[in-house]
C-alpha cells in the first residue's frame, strides 16, 4: 500500500514550503522546483488512493510497490539533504547544487510513474464503479454513536446473572465462558459485569484482560485499579498480590479475567482471591477448553455457540441500520448476507459495519457476492477472511490508521489522544488547520465499521477517551504490516556483550509479532518503525537502519541501558517520533537537538528541566510531552525565548510550564512569531499569563493553568483567547480568578476547577458564562457547607460534576440548570439530598453517585420517581459504593479510616448500584 509513503512525503514537502520554515535560506532558490514537485506528489497521492479502485487484473500491483519505494526514497533524499545543512561546513552553493540535482531526479521518477498509471487507469473505470470503497462524506457525522446494549444472547445473559447471584459457596466459584474467537465472550461478560443486579449484589467488581502472553503484574494492577480506583507505582509483584488480597478480604466480589489462553496465567493469580465470604465469583473467558477445565468450578462452565438465523439478522440489522427505518428492498438481501455469515457474531458485525454508510442496492449486492467466497465451514478461517474483506474495503488512509494499532502490545488499551497525535506525527493526515478533527473522523469511521473497540468515553459520552482492537484484528494488523511492507517494525535491542571489556551495544532485530511477553525477554527493548526501503537492506547494515528509522516507541528499558540509546540518537537522522516513557531523566538529552524532523517527543523527568535554546532546531515538532513522577509537587519546565520559533507546535503537555514573553516585539506593535497552531497547553504557570504570552497563544483551544506561588495577580488576560473551549485551573485561589464572567473567554464550553478553595458564592459568576456546557468541581474546588445559588444561570450547562468536598446543604431551583443532562456526584460525603427541583429539569438523563451517603441515593431515586410522574423521559440513577454516615468525620479522616460498609438498596427499583470508576470498561458497542 503506497498511500502511507506518499502521504508522508507530501507532509514533508508542505512543511518545507511553509513561510516559517527555518530552511528558507536554503530552499529560496528552489521554491519553484519544490512547488512543482508538490503538485506532482499531490497527483501521485490521488493515484495512491485509487489503487484499489483501478487495479485491473493486478496490473497496478507492481506499480504500487514502485510508488511506495520511490516516495520513501524521495522523502529520505530531501530530508537528508536538508539535514546536511546543519552538519557540514561546505558552502551553501554546493549544498544547493546537490539539492537541485536530487529534486530534478525525483521529479523525473514521479513523472514516469504518473504516465504509467494513466495508461492503466482507463481500464479500471468499470471496476471503480463497482467498488464499494468510499471516502468520508462531505458533512461530518456526529462523533460517537456507540450502542450500549448487546444484541441477542439474552437467555445466556439471564442464566449467567442467576448463576452469579445465587452462589452461597464459601470458596469463590470460577465460571468459564468458552467459545471461539469473535463469538462474543467478552461482550457477554461485559454485559453481565454492568448489570444493575450484579452491581447491587457484589461489594467489589473488578476486570482484567489477560491475553496470550500474560503478565501477572499487569493483571494485578488492572484489578487493583478497578477495586481501589487509584494509580499504583510499584514493581514488586508479591506486594501487589498482597494488596489485592487485602482489598478483597471480607467482601463478596466478582472478578472478570478476560481472554485467558494458558493455565499458567490462572496459576499466577488464583491465590490472590480469598475464601471465606459466601458468594464470590470469578468469571473468565477463554477459547481453550483445557484452561476452562483446569480453572473452572465443575459443571459451571458456559459454552457459547454460533447464533441462529433470527439472532444473526437482529445483530446485522442493529449494526447496519441502528435506529433507522429498514428499507424493504434491502431487507431481503440483508437477510441473505446475514445468513451467509454462518452465525459468527464478529463476521456479522464487521460485514454490517461495512454497509452501515451505504444505502444503494448495488453496493449491498456487490458485498453479498464478495462475502460468499470468504465464508467457510471453518469459523476461524471464516472470521480471518471476513476481516480481510472488511480491511480491503477501507480507504487507503483508514487502512494506514488501522494498521498503526499493530505497533502497540496486543490487547492494550490505547489513549485516544496518544493514538491520534501519533497518526499526525507519522504524516497519515493532511496538513490542515484541524488535524485533530480529521483524526477524530478517522477513528470514528473505524469504530463505526466495528474494527475498533471503544474502551472509555468522556462522562457525557461525546468523546472517545481510549480504544483497542480485538485480538483477531490485531493479528490482521501485524500480518498486513509485514505483507504490505507499509513500514518495517524492528526491535531495537540493548544487550550486554560479554567480552573482556563487558561492553554494551545497540542492535536491531526483525520484529516478532508483538505479544506482551516479548519485551521482557531482553535487558532493554524499543520498537522502531522503518521506511519500506529497508527491505532492500541486509540485517547487518545497522548504521543505515539507524539513519532511516522514523519512529521509536519504548516498551521496556532498564535504567542502565538508557545511555546506550542516548548516545546513538544522533544517528537516527530522520526520526519523527521519539517516545521515552519508561526511563527517568534528570536533564534534557542534548542528542535530541539534532533530530530536526522530530514531530512527537515524550519524556519522563525526575526533576525540573531547563530546555536549551537550541530547541528551536526542532522546527517540525508538533507534540511535546514531559511527565513528572511527583504529581503533587509538580516539576517546572522552563523554556527559553527560542521556543517561540516552533511554529508547528500543536500540543504542549508538561507538569508546569514557564513560558517567557514572546521576543518579537510588544503586542501593541505587532509580532512575527507566535504559536498560531497551538491547540492545547498544560499546565501553564499562572505567572506566565501575561498579555504578551496570552496574545502569542491566541488560537489555543484547551488550556490548563497551575498556580505559581510567586504570582498573585488576576488572570484577566484570558479574555483574549477567542478560540478557547476548555479551561482547567488548579491551585488558583480566589485572588487569581477573574472578578466577572466577562473576563472569561465567551467561547468557553468546559471549565474544571481543582483545589481552588473558592466560596460557593463564586459560582454565581461562573453561572453567567454564556456557552458553558461542562463544569467540573474537583477536590475542594469550593469550600463551605452550603451552596445557595443566587442567580439564574448555567443556561447551556449539560454536565455538572462535583467531587470530594464538604458541602452539606444544597438549594437550587429548576431554572438554574434548565438544560442539564448529567449530574455526577463523587465523594460528597456529607450531602444527604439533591434539590428536589431537579425533578423538573426535563432534559435530565442521568444522576451518578460514587462514594456518597445512602441518603443521597434515596434522594436521587425520589427525583427519578418524580420525573416519571411528570411524564418526562426516563432518567437513570447509578450508584457506586454507597456509604453510611457512621464513621465519616471529615474528608481527611474518611480516607484514613477507610470504612467500607455495604448498603442495601433493594427498595430502589431500576437503579444501577455500581462499583468502579465512571470511565469504566465499555466494550458493549461491538460483539467482541
């Protein structure tokens, strides 16, 4: 597939032609040549996108390989020539002459390919008409439309819920769900896991994904995060096991171990599950009967079979049409397609997802013809073939984005922001103003086609926070990466060489399919993405491999091996992505400053850093992330004035940022450099919120500010941020905050206040923000026992989150939150009642309570009942870990005492009593 290589080349040429490129002195004499080359590459990009449509009898297959190789070679040539400017002392004239020769040669190569493709193109017109490949629709659809219910399997779900809730055994029961890949084991387990009866019956519910190459430490960490809701920074497996056992002791618990392949995985964790409390259950999903037999309680396994015709059609219809009316002309052919899938849910869902955006009868008939050869009597082969069919119907851009999942460990949950910023850095997306929106569209399209699973969403369900792929799709990604030669994945292995000198060295090895266990076999391991040209290189040609490596992702590294990689960084001349997230550094690695093509940089720091002035060399940098180990006492990253030269920068995420004033003149006289592309910045030090700095980041959409003790002035300059949509203020006390709503940007949609210690009365100012839709009040954002809003406001507020405060009394009227949809209260330990006026808010859809008094839960159900009596739309109430007032003295003593008493809520009907975080696992949008 040539599209990835051509797209990457196009992004490189576009970045050189931008007016703020520091290479202008070199390319000024060649701008005309570069512009002409840009037009040729643009034409080549169209050809690459249409290879699937115009490939007649495979005539373009060889040409596609050639396009891929030429595009990669052209990009390497251009980047290496530009890199020479910084490295050699020869004259600019010699460098310019060499660049001119190179541009002329690559232009001729591209012309030849374009002529050859034109000859073949006419033959493919008919094939193009019949193709079901389709670009994005012109009008973007609403982000995130994930179904929240399982289709079919209702009898099995009811039976499983009954088995789990009627157990009285002192020893925990182990119930395996057995079935082939893609049959819906995880979906069934997840549906049961979320069931309201299950949540009210068990004190503790926890989930962990095991995978083929199990990692006992990761399993323990996943379960602890579910049970305690905290992050854990420890390496001792025995300590983690002991902590998990203590957290479960004396409680009735439900543990889900998903995707277990080996009995060794069960043996590694089974002793962590204590006996003695009647009714605890461990639910595990597996394809392997032997695993189920060795781990499961006798006569309690659940065998999942293929779907029948009615269930198959019901699933197909729900995916392909959702809530749309079913056209009669598509019903007949749709049933035929569903029947040909032989009852395998994954096959049905993927084929239905393929047709979700198509309503022409011809498209459905073509898919019906295509499906038949891929369906066999062997379900495993059938599933693999159908996934390949769905993959082949993706556009070139979507194929590249999907295959990128193959670089991550199997079954890993990937933060959406990290995934999309990686797509940007690799050059998969067009270099436009709204790269983030383009990335969201790509991800949503893959979700809609049932190829990507949504794991976590935002509280209001409008944003995907994390995602993953089914292990069968993961295998497809790895297989296609290797077959298509889109990019080469090598493992950079750091080993000891036991000679007399006992030195250590760096080498590259061909990638093995990346299962979780691979990383732990070596002293140090990174994953590297290389350009396709590397298939022509020998395994021992290590220097050339280093020179042409495009991306490095760290997955495991011992501290002592970091120096080896750091010393070799200068040889990775064309590197675009460098993620060093597993090694702690105490100073900025100067070797990075030679990587002028770097677009994504992620570091982990122990202490504050001063970034050197030479940072301006990284003029292609889009994302710069620094994580600190100490969350409470945040380290400070101090930038020099030269940082303002990084005009491609889009995302700055650091514990605390000190940003100097822009050096290009005062704001009144105008300026020539600023962060015009910057989308997000966190956390900016409050002392940097000067007018000079704020005017330099005018296009920022998301801003997080952390208080600096040396600054006490008000944040009145925020009003100049006319694109700002999301604002987070941490430790910003009352003197820092604007004194009126007009001092906030009018565009503000989301506001988060954390540890601001405001009086509740200050929210009367916040209530006047005209476009505010989300308000989050976190950990003593407001202090005081009473909240009495005094103004009508929050005219557009849809979500209100209040977490960890001492409020006892809350009064409100229904006209204060006229369009509120979600109310989330977490750790409001003294609040007993939600204002009954909330029952009159007809838009209210959900009240979620976590670690709140049981009286507050009763108040929520009264509101729910009142809503029903008023004839409003049904409203949900979800309660997690309800508390009793007994033993709760104050916020600080609450955590020290750690009282955990179960509260019976049997009198409350249709209320979900849950245990776990609000961003809980959400795999119910698919049948996986």
